[in-house]
């Protein structure tokens, strides 16, 4: 039962263009969403997050959009740079405010930026 | 501030053996979570410890266990290793307080079971 799905295992984008990574979820109890970036032989690095009370959060070149009715979120990277080439994981939590709840991760999308 | 550290980085064991992995969280962080990453499965949550108590548990068999010490360092143990336990084991820490969703990961321990 995959509650967080990243249906595109890979994505290639030209340098300077926009990269859009998608994520769908099924559990309506999820109230906080995160994106992580992972390079080979390293642990995932936290990138950006969004609470379910918002529909957009922006941090520099990275913007996350949340569509609660569609249970869909996306990560936009503009402009894409070669250093963005990595595996991106979407994660969700049903924190309920009690503290650190477990994160449920998607299977990841490998982004390749073409120079 | 130093990041999350995990030891050892690489480990090779044979079936039936047991293994212990170690994790030191970011200074001041009281919550430590463990994840298993295998190809095609993403990151699967194992368990989370906060103030030496297991606070959350994933859907893994009892062969997988953990503990946390008073200094917040954590260990994870896998007994009676199986070939399918070969994976990258990741530890993540966070402050553990209310609404502290962001977790910070270590580099992982690559376990190979032969």
C-alpha cells in the first residue's frame, strides 16, 4: 500500500529550464509534506516543505505547490542547474501536533539536468 | 554544528548473523528515526526514539530492534540476518518537539548480507 507515489522514476531537463517533479498521496490524514534531495552515497537532504494549510511555499529557486483536493503536490525548480541532478523524494507526515511523527516517503524521481 | 553521523559506513555479514548499527544525532536533537532504503522501495520507516523511548514503529519483523541512550545516541540491531536485509540503513534526527517535521539524515550504513 503505497500511500505516497512518485509515478515518474526519472526526468531529464535542459539546464536553465524548469523542472517539475510530481507526487500524489492517498492518506487524507497527511498534513505536512516535504521534499528531500539525495546524491549517491549520501543521506537525503531536506529541501523544502509545506503545511496543508498552505497551497504554495517558495524558497529561492524551489517552489512547492499543494493541491489538497487532488491530493497532489509538485516541486518546481527554476532555473534548473547541473548541481540539481539527484534523486528527489517526496515525503508526508500526519504529525497531528504530537511531535516527530514518521515520514512516509515516495520511491523517488531521478532528475538529470542536461548541460 | 556537526551533522548526523552513522557508523560503520559499510558492513558485510553472512546470513544468520546479527548486526548493530550506530547513530549520533545533531547536538540538541532528541528524536532519532531509522529508515531502510532498498532499490525500488524508497525509504521505509523502521522506528523512532525520543527520550530513550520508542515512540513510533513501522511494519518490520521483530528481528529489527533499536534503543536510544541518555545522550540521544541510538543503535539499531538486526538479528538472524536474511539476504533481503541488504539495504542502506539511514538514521535521521530532529528536535522531536511539537510540529518538528523536518528530519536531518546521516550518510547511511550500507549493509550487505551474503
